[in-house]
């Protein structure tokens, strides 16, 4: 299994738009084959700092997900939403 943690640092005035876009993405992504978990969390210490936690069956599922129009829509807007560049971490999960 593959785990992706994508950390986002969102501008206060873009918070609601970011959340609206991610809600649609989350809902549709959870239907994708190979998606085991897909959640968005906000830091309790740093307002507007979010982390998307994704667990995928394998790399092939991630590659299919990376073609999602909703994901591309978020990628297209992330520069406008962000106070600083997102941080992406990918790791392998045994189990």
C-alpha cells in the first residue's frame, strides 16, 4: 500500500473555496478503485493548515487518480489558495 500526505497552507480568504473544492474531490475519490482512505484534516495548532491523508492499494491506483479532473482542478487553483507551497510526502505501508 502507498500513503500520501499532502500538506496545504491556505490563505484565510481562500479557506471556504478550498474546502468546497476538496469536498467534491474527496467524495469522488473515495469511489475510485484502489482508494482505501482519503481524508482531509485541519491542524488544531495552525489554523488553515490542512493535511490530506491518502491510502492507496498500489501505484497504479495513484496514477489513475492523478488523471482525475477534480484533482487537476484543485492543482490549478492551489497556487491561488496557498500562503506557501504545499508539502507532499509519499511512503510505503506494509500490512
